[in-house]
């Protein structure tokens, strides 16, 4: 992708200018940097691209990619050589023994020592002399090589600059002509609306009759287990329809046990059963269940068999009858009105799964329904200005009645909802797609990529690197894109903020969708429709941006020979990034050897499931920026890693201590280290003390461990890790004043202690802290941590999670005063005592309150505290008997969830909801596995 390549090189050159050395003339680098900046500016102006200009622009971008990629290879190869020579020279100079050997050689040459003295030690010293001569020879050769490298670099850079001049002239001409064609200035894209859109369900258009038929079938009086298939074209709305049924209020009241799993083409049976179990059993930490497929399947069968009131399960996106035959045996028929909904685009599968003969086949939208859906996707109120109605109806009609096409086009138009000229450009594209020989919906989706601003194209293509139906954490995307270097920072916004905005823009354009929301209502994980992902994958390969290799090289091949897998990489040796969808593939020699041929790779992502065998690494990638190997278990730390001087992102699973050589990765921005199985090492750090000198680090995420002690520093020195934004999870004993002085800009911090004991927290030394999590690993009921100083938090704190502290409720009074606190999570005896009644005017901005495993007997919130609360979640509070009716006075409250609570607490919640409904208000109340005098704890 041309723009991403240009931005990446621009940032490399900027660093060379900010940190100059004698290896390359600064004026030469500044000149080349200026031309790259001009090229970046031209690409930004080429938006939107009319169809008449698209071939010319695509040709230009192809030339830019080729030239800029070569420039990047040239520059980073030169930097690698200089770094290698500098490291060798530094080591040579630092070795005292080497210095002595050099002195000995000088003495021998100068004749300052007597011949007899030398002869006495000749046998002992001969070996050292030879070693010294060899090292000196290597050093001299290295210095000569460095000079040659510098000369060659300058010659090659000048040649590349000449090609760049030609391309820049062409780019300026095209950008200028496009500007002249714009009769009216194009409106700027609106600010992202995803924060509000993500939390509300979209209006269902054209599916009312579908919903009615399905609800009637699901709520029918048939007592035996019914399997209800939904089939139709890709993108017709099968999953949307199933989700609307799944979330329906009446369905929720009928089926207290509900679960959803997406299967996809690259299914993993253990993951399927694990996700179903996690949803049914409502694991407190939201994690998936562990075990092999058979163990998890048997647990699933038992859990469903114990449900006395029936269950509803949605099995989404089934591609293979063998998959259904494998999983269907673990859905027991209890003759209690249980139902299974299966979505598939394959009619044969739909016919096989049903026994009753009922199969719901979805139809394309009618013309008026298409126009209604388009208006809904473009305008939040569904109202279209008169001057856009004619062109809007034409666009909707030519989308062919397919909801996915209309939704994506609506996302495009929403960015320029008042620009008639742009709407006409889109109309021209959609009409042309409708008249093309290929599948209309794929043509429309493909052209939606052409309508993306340059800054979003790389982000969109990156999504195609993950397997189908992946649930991708937003926090991971933010860190990956930060390390990739293709984001543009403007103003005071951080790169992390820019990355989140790009995700919000992709959400607004309906190219990705939210899967899970975080506790603060923001998108936590996201996904991509497989048809859109297919477009991203095709475009990525074409533009040498990303290539993936996986178990299934094509949709027609179900069990390929490993040679076929390796064959999918042939002809792709120029790709810049590599994604592995099945980690085990790298154990195959031919696949490994094929992957090694992709020498320009800057990124290696292991996107498959965790693999417990040590795997070979493609560490032949000298220019690697990103190595995401969290799902690969390293038995030994490969020394070659420390030689990857360009590395900016490193994640891995490793149970040993990281070597001091890690500090050679001076460009590293993100470090993530997990231990598997989870082992907590007391009193020791897995990190070397040299971590303190890796000044570029912005994010460090660790399985619970100690952080290395501070090295000796002088008074007045600048902070050692001044760029660090997030750090978790470290021992509370590390959290001294001196420690926080050297990480002053932390925004997110996770801390732990083994058991209740003395704790000193100096969080007031972190003025920018927004999220803090404190956990006692082994809480003891009735025993509280010994706070050596009062709980004082920075005023910017938005999220607070406490677990196992054993504090008294009055300790919360000070916390309740903080003006920005939006999320409060209290888990596992975080506080003790039968009653919690917050003071008036406390928690003014609190949006979510989670209470889990506390000995609380009575909860009273409402009226004059928590006045902006939106969600209340109470889990496994077995002693809770009463919830004060004042809760209903909170006008913003939308959602209450009770899991594993006392029957009396459930009654209180139901009464509050009844009172609200009597007054014309609605409250979403979800109850899971409640218990009391007449109900067993696991009764559904």
C-alpha cells in the first residue's frame, strides 16, 4: 500500500535527522526526506478518486510502492550495517582483556620489552596474540566495509532519488488535475460517531417478517429439540437476523440459557466447545475454558443436560456438514423446548441439519427497503436532504438488494453526507459494479476500498491478516499499528490516539463491526465480515502488503498436502508482511523454507491458536519490525532476536528470564511476555535490569512478576522510561516514589501482591494515570491489606479495579469524590461488610459498577449518588438479600445483570424493573443461575 510505505519511510528518515551521526550526510537525508514528505502530501490530496482517474492513480501507486520499498530496504540495510559495526567496535573497546592483548601486540612491535621476557611467556601469550590479531583484522575489515557501505549507500540513494523525482512530478500532476475537476470543495469527513453507534443496536430493515417467522418457530409448543436453519446469499443478513432473535427480549425471558458460537471455514473444535461453555457457565473473568476438544464437549453436554428450562444456541456460519455432524452430538434433547439456530450460506447443509423440514431462506431486499436501509446507515435519524434523494435511491437500487453492499456503501456516504458531487462518484461506481461480469456485491466491496482515505487503507488491509471470524482486540491493533509506523501523528494526539481514531473510522464506514464492548462502553474487540475480509486479503497480496498462509490454501481444498500449503507462497517473495494462521505449519520444512524466501518481510504474525511445541522462527528477516509470537511457546530464548535492531513490537510466550541482550533492541516500543502455564515468580524479575535503558518503550505487558530494581541514577537525571504508557502486571513492592519518578507518564498500571499485607501506593506521582488495577492473588476472607498511606488516586483516573483487598466500605468515600471515574470493579473481597451506602454526590460520572464475590448483604445506590450509572453487574454475591428501590431512580440506568445471586436479590431486581415499567420506563434485566430456597445453584 503506497501511502503506508511512504509514511513508514518518512518516519525512518525523521529519526535519522533527529539523531544524526557521521555515517550519512545530514543534508542528503534531509533532501530525500523533503521529497518523501511532498509525495505523502500528494497522496493525501488524491481523495476521492473518480473512476476515470483510477487506473492512472493505481499505476502511480504501484510505482511509488516499488520505489519506496527499495528505498526502505536500502536505508534499513545501511542502518543495520552501521549498528552492527558500532556494536562490534564498542565491544572491542570495552573488553579489558582485549585491551591488554592490544598492549601486548604494541609492546612486541615497539620492542619496549626485552626478547628474553617475551620468550618466557611466549607459549602462554601466543594464543592471545593470534586472537588479538584476528580481532584487529575483523575490526579493520569492518571499518573498511563501513566506508564502502557508506559510499554505496549514498550512490544508491542518489539513484533512488532520481526515480523518486520522476514519480513526484507525476503525482503532483495527477493531484493538481484532480483538484481542478472538483467544482465544489469536498466536505471534510465528520468526526467519528462510533463511540455512540457501537453501543446501540442498528435498526433492522426488511427483516420484520423474517423475525416473526423465526420467533414463531422458536417459541412453538414442540417439546423436542428443534434445529432451525437460516440460509441465503453471503451478506444477506443471516447473522444479523440470528443476532436480533438472540437478543430479543421475549426470547431472552423464555431461554435463560443462551449461547452463541461462530464456526467459519477454519474451525477449531476445542475453541467451539470452549466458547459455548464460557457463555453458558458465565465465567467470572470472561475467559474461555481450557481442555482438549473431547473434554470440553463432554462438559458442554453435561451443562446443557442440567438445564431444566431449555436452552437456545446459535451456531453461526457453518461451512461443512462434517463439522455439524461432530458438534450436534453434544446438544442433548431434553424434551424441554430447547432450540438450535444454524446459519449457513450452503443450502445442502441447511437441509441436512433440520429434521422438521423448516428452513428459513432469506430474500433480497426490495427497492424501498434498500433505500430505507441506506438512509439508516448514512443518517442517524434516517432523514435524507432533498438534493440527495434521487442519487441516493439510484445507489440503493444498484446495490442489488444485498444488505452488506448497502451497509458498506452507506458507510462511505456517511463520511460525506452533504456532498452531492461525492455521491455521484459513488453512484457511478455502484452502477459500473452492477454491470460488471463478476459478482456485484464483491465488486462493490472491492471498490469501497478505493474510496478510503489514504490513511485508512493500510489499517483496512491489516485486518485481512487475521483468520476469518477472528475477534480482534482493539488494544492489540493499536499497538501493532503503532509499531508498524504507518500512522501520521498530527497535533498533540499520541500515535495510540490516532490508531483508535482509525479504528473508529473503519467502524463508521461499516468495514468492521464491534464484537465486545469494554466496561466504559468503548469497543473492546472487533471483527470483519468474511466477504470484506476476502477483499482485504486479495488487495493485500496484490499490493505486497500482507500475505497469509494457512491450512486451507483454497476454499475448494479441505485437506491439502503440506506441499500445497508451501505452494501458496510461491511468487509472493516481495511481500512485506507475513501472517501464519496455523502455527503448526511452521514445523513443516517445506513451508518454513518457503517462508524464508520472503526476505523483505517487516512483520511476522502468528495468528493461530496456541501451540505448545517449540517452533522454528524465520529469524532470517533482518529488517523485522513486528514479531507477534504470543501463541508460540519458546523453550529457549533465541539469541538471534537481539540482532533484530529494527524490532518495534515483540510478543512471546517464554517461562525463563529474558537475557540482557534484549536491551540491544533500542527501537522496541511494545514488549509482551506471557508464561504458560501461568507461573508467578516471587521476588524475581524475568526482565533484565537493562530494560531501564530501553527508552523508546511505550507498553510493557507481563504475567505477574517483579520489575527489575532501579539502577544507580543521579539527582536531576531525566526519567529512564519517560515514554512508557502502560505497565502490567508488576509487584506492588516495586511501586516506590523513585520508581514512579522514572515512569512519570503512565496511563495504565496493573499491580499485584501475593497475600494481604503492607502496601504503599504512590499513585499520586502519576498525574496522567487513567486506569489502575490492583489484585491480591490469594485473598483471605476477613483480612485486609495494610495500607501504609491513604488511597490517593490521580484526578484523571477513569477505570479502577480492586480485588482481594478486604477493605472496609468507608475507604470508598474518598474514591467516590474523583470527578472522572467511569468504571469501578470490586472483586473477591475487595471490600468487606454487610452494607454499602455511598454518600450523597459521590461517583458523579460512574457509568459501570461491577460487584463480584463480596459478602455484601444490602446495596443502596441511587437518588443523590451514582446519578449517571448505566450498567450494574452483580456476580456471585451469595449473601446479598436486598437492593434498595432507590436504584430505579437513576434515570440513566439501562442494564442490570445478576449472576449466581440469592433468590431474594433477584426478586428485588425484578420488583425494581416492574416499578419502572409501570412508569413507562424500560430496564434490561439479565439473570443467570440464581439460587435460593427453591432453586439449586446450577439450575437454569
